[in-house]
């Protein structure tokens, strides 16, 4: 048995520090935060890159009315990684935080706190006081946001933040709108649009589509009496509250309809033939007549309710025909209330009926026009309306259906669709341009481009940008109270030129009362009441955040569009969309070049994270338990960076500590332990190492560096992080594990110098590679490595340049060889496990099998490592795989089934008959011809199976076979290794230092004593023992059972 030059007990102590040496990632992160703050590292980073090329990043503004949650932290982590990376790549990256300060989220909070609606509050307080209340809560949680974002390790400029309520920001919003106005892209329309009765305002189409819920609603079939015959039209609706506003019915012009007599109720009905059975289920009906819908067009019926019967003279209460009607549900006859349905409105106008009644107030309650239900909320009126119709024998069928229904994303109350005057941006005419711009953007993940984003742009409709609210940027439109003419203003200066007043605030309470008149024009210009949709304000942030074009004009134009943005997948219909619309309107180009779209974070139970349900751990608590680096790694190593939904698991964060951060830390601690003992310092020499594993790990480092840079340039975080993890595994469980003995050598020879230099280079480079991803541990280890460098280095890892690969150190063949050896080690350990032979027991031979001699020759260069790791006496090599392995093949049915169709059965049988030579041909030539068809390796799966009587295993890279025969000497060697290992653990348990000498007393059987004496030098050298005596040991001695017999041992600190 060979001995090492230096005791092996050093390695376990270096890799597994004692309790007093335990490392706290959380404490280290707080120390790093203090270091960054005291040394002003972020500011210095910005200052150092001031004259470098600009890399423009837009940060979408969140509302500060709530605390940051896990979803915010996903985006924030991404928003930190990319700017850090490009800063280290030689760019100047401003990271300016922004706040969304206006709109419904703020007003809704105030309305709840005041216990009244916004309109009631403004009537009571006045708009100035109401806006003051809103201003007061805008940044309620700003300090908590700053604390959490800083704790996450995200570098962002809070001191130079932008707020959408600042006058200079609002002025740029005015300018943007004025450009659209001047281009003829703005108009006022009275359309049926999503409306929140709780918030008393219209919603944009993307807001209305963001919060669907499954609800139960009534579904009723109602009878409308014809004027000219004793019959009824049967129409279906899920919104009974719209029936008092009915003005027409609609049929499909080519749909077959039937006239039936219903004996059950003794009435005659018209309805769609295809729906006869479902509508009249349980009734005795007889078909009297058949027509198509066009034949029913123009027929008149009696108003269901008398409230708007006077509109009969305007063309109401008749049947229209339109192709939108279908027979998928209902009766085939659609009830039409043009104030509450987009198709209703369109069809009625197309047929000359321009009357539209909307008898609702701003809270969705019936007005005095609907006398029977005055002041009743529409959803609450459903039941009373159905009861009224039932009493009049006009309710033919009443059911309850479950369907998906839109809810207000702010108040979480049901949305209704109603006709409301609003100001619109013309989006529909620019669909093609928006889609073309979208093609120029690098979407990550790629499927968002043609999928969620592309589909949304295909159906983009005109955007309602006005809101009947109070706390927001006012629309800069003044209307003449006499002529009705409109003027749009685009700046504070322009406002002054018309009104003579200079304002320092653009909110409603400062501009609503400003009026003006124009020469030779009657009347006075007064501002309209609406404010902007807050999505318009956030969509204008590229321009407004720099007060463009009033300031920073040249700088903005030089650096537009942005290089990068990132938000959640829900923003495809929000901020991503509004950015694109306004950029197209202003400049005819995209607003950004690259975007990473993250998925939605759910609780571990699959439900939405909820404070009420307490189904998640708050982010700050997580970071104080596991550290921010672990949280960051967990988030970016998940499907979230592929826009997938992810169930958040605290255990997953803990896994990042155990699987990634601890091995990386222990790799450094292994290095630092011995480097401090040897007082080693890197000379900075680039002298190449002649050690094959040094060459391998340095080559792997170049491969990793190339991979990370390539994928980061493509914004593919999901490909970067696994590569970083793999290198940690190779470094700690590969390189360090296989090279420990080199660090244990007593003398500082050339080999040991090369080992130190190689490991130091890897740790130093890796800390810089990891800096954008794990900024805390990268900084900590960089600082710990600084004393080992003889050269002057930047004070922080985040002031360093990002690594680039050194092509001279790259050796792809060597990497492939070591990868095969790693497979050999895994398979060898598994074979031992299957044979129940401990790794400490040496085996006689292992045979490496591969058909290519060159592959075997490459592996042979690493024979020593195979012997050491698998405890093998001799490693053999053979190209005769068929002596050990049977080969067989199966057809890949999912792939081949599409191509071969009915021939699949024949070829599956032929593929199963392929012999070893034919399968070898397939593997070497990557294809094979069978009965006139050519097959590749994807279409035929080749399998390997050990021959009977052999102890062989294989994968697609390599095969091995071992000789499991155990001689007494092999068993004895295994027992010696176990004794040494046991004594090492005793040293550790008793708290001895790395270089402490010990005395050992052992009590064992005669056979085991004989073998211990035979390997005396090995035991003493490995355990750093001065003496080893064989004597009776007290009962307090530590016990160990070996394959030979039981051992009792005592370890004592030596006095020598």
C-alpha cells in the first residue's frame, strides 16, 4: 500500500470546518453590504465607466403602495444580473429606479381609507385635498422597497429615481400626447368598453383581460312578442340586467330557424333549428315552419320593458341579421343592448339604429329612467328582473352557468361593458408596423415573440387612454365652450402662452381652472375633465424619465431604443405593449432591443401567494435565513426565466446553499487552508502546467467563460446558470478531489506551485464569472483571495473586468477524456455498490472498453486517477466491447411513426434484428440503410447489456468491467483504510488542529494486529501519529467493525 507525502487528515478538516469555523452566508452578506456602502462601490462603478459606451436599461416603475413580493424579486434579480454583467464587459449602465405614482391603485387605496368613492371624496374634500391625500401615500412603502431591493444585492440608483407625479415627468407625457395629436392619432369616441363600477372608470382592454375568474351567472331564455303575429322570439342572455335596455334582436342570415308550437306552455316560438332540442328540452313541441335568418330580418316585436318604447319610431325593436351570430349556445337569436355590447352597437348602427340607451350611473346603478329598478346595482338587479319576466310569462327557461368572467384588476370586482365617451389612440391602423417592430426584438424566451406578444399585437385595438379620475396627469386638451373646437397643448411653456400663467405643478387642481380665449373666436377654452391612463404614463417613461425633449435631447436620441428591459409575462399586455405602441407612434421603431420575460411565482401549494393564507415565507425572512445569493440562484435556475409558472419552494432555496454555495466556499477553504500554511502567494506567472488535470480544469474554465459570455450576449440565463453549476462540481468534486495529494506534499516543489496557481486562477476567475449572479459570495471570496495575489487588484470584484477565454488553454479532446473518466468513476462506484464491496477495499483490475483506440489512449493518460478514486490495483484497456457487452436496438416509435406510417411494424422488426457490426456502423457513420430506408441515430436507439458472467456496465460514452475477486491481502488493505478513516474522525471529534501530532493505542484480533503492523508506516503517516501501540483499551475507547474483525482505539495528543 502506497503512502502519501503529507497526512490525508488535512483534507477533511479543510472541507468540513469545525463548529467554531462554521460560515454564515447571511453574516457575510451583511458584511459585504457594509463594504459596498462604506467604499461606495456602486457609485465608483458608475464613475469608472462614465466615458465608456452606454448600455441603456429601462426599469419599469412599480407602485409603492404595497410591499415587494417574490414576483418583484424575480424581475429585480434579472434586472441586477444583466446590468452588472454589461458593466463588467466595459459599458456604462445607468440603473435608475422609478415609481408609478398615479392612477387607480393609488386612488383605490385612498377611497378605501376614506370609506367613500373618489367622486364622493372629491365632492366632500375638493380635488386639491383629495390629490394631497393621494400624494401622501404614493411612497408609503418606499423605504421597505429600498431595504428589500438593497438586501437582494441589486444595485440601483434610488437617489436619482424618477416619479411619474413629478411636473417634469408629466410635462414629457404631455409632449408625447401632443405628438400623437398632431399626427392625427387621437380621437374621441363613444364605444362599448370595459368599465369598473367600483372605481367608476373605464379600463383598457389589456387591464380588462388580466383578471378572469370562474363565476356562476344566470342564463335565461326570454320571450319577445312579435307585433304582426301571435308568436315569440326566444332570445338568450347571461346578463339579464341589460334587458331593460334592449333595442333589437339579431339572427344569423344563413342560419336555419324554426317556428314551433310549444304545447307545454301553449305558445308559438321562433328559435334556431340546431338549438331546438337543448332549448325546448322537456317541452312538447311541433315544428310549424322553417326559414333562414335573412327571412326574419325586419320583423318587429314589442318592447320587453316600456322604459324606452318611444325609440320604436327611431327604428328600435326589430330583428337585424349579422354573421357574428352562431349556434354554439343560446337560441340562435341574440338580444341586443347597443350601450352594453360591442357587436350590439356595431350591428345597430350598421342598420340605421343610432339610438343607444345607457340608464346607469357611474357606480353601475340604474337611473330614474328604469323606474322599477332605480338605484339598484346591475348585478343585484338580475334576480328582480327575472322575477318580473317570470310573472309576465316571458321567462321561458332559467339556468345557472359557470363561465370565465373579467374582474377589475385593481378592485377585484366584476367588470361590465358599457358605452362611455373616451379618448383613443389609433392602434388598429398600425398593427402591421407593431408586428414588424416586434420581429426586431430579441424575446427571451423566444416563443413570446410570436406567441403571447405576437397574438396580442395581431388583435390590437384602439387604446382608450382617458380616465374619469382625479389623481393623474391631466389630458392636455382644452375645448371651446361655444364652438366645441379642441386644442391640445404639449408643454408648460405652451400652457403659459395661452393662459399667461406659469405653473409648477400639472395636476388637476393646478390646471383645471386655467381658461383662455382666442382672438376672433367666440367662447372660452376650458380643460376637459379626464386624466391619463397610468399605463400611458409608464409607456412614456423612456422619454419622461429624462424630461425629453426639454432636456437631454441629444443623449436620449443617441441611446434610443433601450438595450434591455425585463418584467413578468403579464406585461406583454401591459408595459411591454404600451412601450411599443408609443414608440411606434413617435419614432416608428421598437422601444427596446432585448427583453427577458419571467414567469409567475405561485405558492408551493399551487395557489396564489396570500398573506391571508400564510402560504409563503416573506422574502426578507428568506434572505435572513438562507442569504440573498441562494434566493437569486433559486429564482434564475427555475422555469421562471423561461416565462413559466413556478411553485416557490423554500427547500429549493436551501438546496442552492447545499448544492452550489457550500461546495464553492469549501473549494476556496481547501485552497486557503494550505496556501496559508505554506504562505503561498501567486506570482502572476503565466507559465503553463504540465499536469494533465491542471490543463483540464483550466480548459474547462475557458469553455465555461466562452459559454457564459455567448449565452449572456443572447440573454439566455437559463443556459448560463447550469453551466456555472457544472463547473463548481468539476472544480470541487473533480479537480480538488483528484489533486489533494499535491497540496499535501511537504516541499514547495514545481508540481505543488502549479497546483496552487491553477486552483487560485480558477477561484479568482470564477468569482468574477459569478459576480453578476451571486454578488455577495463572489465579493466575499474575491476579498479573501486578494492577499494571495502579488499584483495590485481592483478593490471590489464588481470593479473588475468580466473574464474572457484564453484560447491557448483550451483542449477539447482533454475535456472529452476527463468527461469519460468521470463517467467511469460514477459507473465504477455503482458497480462496487451493486457488488456490496466498499470503496476502501481495493480491487484487482478494472477494464475500460471502447471501440476506438484513440479514446482508450486518451483515457490511459488518466489511469492514476482511476486507480486512486476507485481503489483499483490495475487498469486495463480493450477495444473488444463485444466480449463483455451485448448490443441491441429499438426503433424510436414517436419519431419514426410519423415517417413510416403503415410500414412502421416491418421496420421496427428489422431494427430489432440489427447485429453488433451493423450497430457499430450506425454509431460510426451516424446512419444506416435498411431495406431502402436510411435511418439516423435519433431514429434508432442503441442499448448495451452486460454479458452473463461479467461484471460490466456501460453508457453511450464508455464501458467498464471489474474483477470482483477479493484476496485476503485486498481485504486487509481495505481494513487498514477503514482504521485510518476512523482515526481521522476521532482527531476531528477531539478538536485536534491540522498539524497536531498524536499517539494511538489499538486493541484488535491477532489477524488484524498482524496487518496493522505490516502497514504501520502507512497508518502513522496518514494520521500524523508518533506512536502506534497494540494493547488493551478501556471500554471508553472508540469502536470500529472491519471486514476482518472489531477494533477499539484511543487517540491522544502526543507530548513528543
